[in-house]
């Protein structure tokens, strides 16, 4: 798998670190309970489009949001997180 | 004398990191241009010469590479615009050249080293095996490789072993 970093260009996956689901939302303000249990422990495992964090650890050290199809590994977009 | 297959030289340079504060990248560029006559390079580039150069080091970040102590001067000029840190002791710098330099580097670097993709003036932030590395293409076929100093001995060992067949 390869990703096209908006700063560094097309690079191999060994330069990047996976940061998980980009659509999880921290339930700030919620009392401890099911919402926090879900946030901490539950992960979606979609067959298809998935938005996920990637960190260009061995490159420019930018955090990226990658939209990828988990069944084909086709990358639809790579965007830098707003600074 | 014929050009050697590979030549490896360890370099001593004074280094400083420059990290622009939020919204200050333009001001940093103006300060550097006024003080040193060098336009801060965009992503994947370096600018300057052997006495002082600035290499892109990430979004809003640059590395100054100089033949004299530079961090204090930079910190004074860029006060309020950027965080400047002396990195002179932090990096191990090697200059490599020769007819087979790209064959040597290709053994460990996962990037396209062809001059069409990485011409003189280019900077690549990448890795050599598991060692993070910053490469500068100084002039045609001459590369500067910077790794964290604590990994310098291991990196030099790999480089010498990889280059041995091209001597």
C-alpha cells in the first residue's frame, strides 16, 4: 500500500503510522457510561469506505486523513489535517 | 583519476531547527530573506550554499545548515516568529557521491532516487531501514544524509557495508 502525502509525494506505507478511525467523536460532557465505553472500546469494521488517521512518521510528520476502501485498498483521498 | 564508485565523507556542520509560530511563516521567510538573502524553500526543496543553507523540514519547519554557529543569530532575528533550537550536536551528517551512489542508497532508501524525481536542490524526508533520514541532493550526484546522532554509528556501518562492492 502507498499513500500520496500532500507534502512529500507518493511514499510507501512503511513511512506512515496508522492512527485509527477518523470519525470517532469523544463524548465530552457525557457522564461515564455507555457512550464512553463505546468510544474507548468499540470500533467499526466497515467493508468499504473508511476515513482514518495516518501520521507521516518518517517523513514530514503531518497528520493526514485518508479515505480508503477497506475491500480494495483504493485510496480515494489524502488530506492534511487543518493546522 | 577516474571518479570513484562511491565516496563517503563525514561532515561537521552547525545546525538549527526553525519552527514558524502559527500564522508566522510569511514573516519568517521575510526575515530570512532580509538577513541572509535566501528565499526559504517550499516543500521538498533546499536553498542557499555551502556557507549557509535552509532545508525544508516539514510544514512550517526548516533546518539551517551552516559552516559557523547559527542558532543564536537565528533565534535573535526570529524572536516571536519562530522557535529556534540548536541541533548541531543532534545530527550525524554524511556526504556521499560517486558513480554508484544511487545504487548504494537504493539498498535501503524506499524513495525514487532518479534525478528526474529527485533533482539537485531537492530534499526528501524518509527513512533508511528503520532510521529516519533527511536527504539533500546538493549537486548532481552528491547527496547529504542526516540521521540522528545516536544512530550515526549504525547508519555508517550500513553505508560502508552497502558501498563496499562499489569501491
